[in-house]
């Protein structure tokens, strides 16, 4: 989507105020605010210029959709059509998983910069998570790097194998 959410995200990631980004991009602060609050829609050229002023490029990425596969005991497995990529700050953040994912170790924080902790989070999300969890916690490149080390039930490993290894026609993001 080209609109307020992208512009606001770029501004926040860059640590800029609306006034700073407006000045850098040659846009008025009220117009920038209108873009961020979806009261006005920028053209693609305008959104590109504003993103560039915040230090970002607008790019195309494959749309990630999920296939829902049923396995033993009716527990679904949610497999993306392409591997998601996370911004570096999210891919290597310290996270506390929500209760529906980590009900047995409530409140535990995982440092995703640490390989073992990242592997544990990925195992939990692949076993217990839905599409929103995959998109929030799984970085495709880091998953590929960890794939052979993850301890996963056979059904989950089989369901994810093609998208992780690239042995299908689906593209990895």
C-alpha cells in the first residue's frame, strides 16, 4: 500500500518529526500529516520522494499468502507462499512471545541476536503460530540459515520444506 502507514513507518524508523521530514521532502507538515492519517493519498512519485527523504526506498515484494494444512489432532499448519523478510531491527530484536505461543514459559524474553534463542522462537512459532505470528517473528533468510538445526515435528518440517529450500515454483522473498 502506498499511503500514510508507509510514510509514517519510514518517518518513525528514521527518528524524524513530521516537521523534519516535511522540510527534507519539500512537503508541508499538514500535508504530511494528512498522508499519515489517510486523509489524503500521495501519488507514487510523492510517496517515493518522501520515503527517500527519510532514507528509504519503496520496493516491490512478493505478496505472502498462507496455505492452511491440517495435521494430526486437527492442529493447522500455516505455510507461507514465500518467506517473509523482517527489518533488521525486528529480525534481531529482543521479544517476549504472546501467551498463545509461549504459554509454558510466560514472560520469558528471547534475544533474537543469539542463534539458540532465535532457533527456539522459530520452533515455537512454526509449531504454534498463525500467519500473523510468522510475519511478526520469522525472517526468511535467518530461517533458511537455521533450518537444518531446528527441532520440528515431521509434519511441520515436511509442510515448510519446499518454501524453505526453494524446491518449488514459489519464490522466496
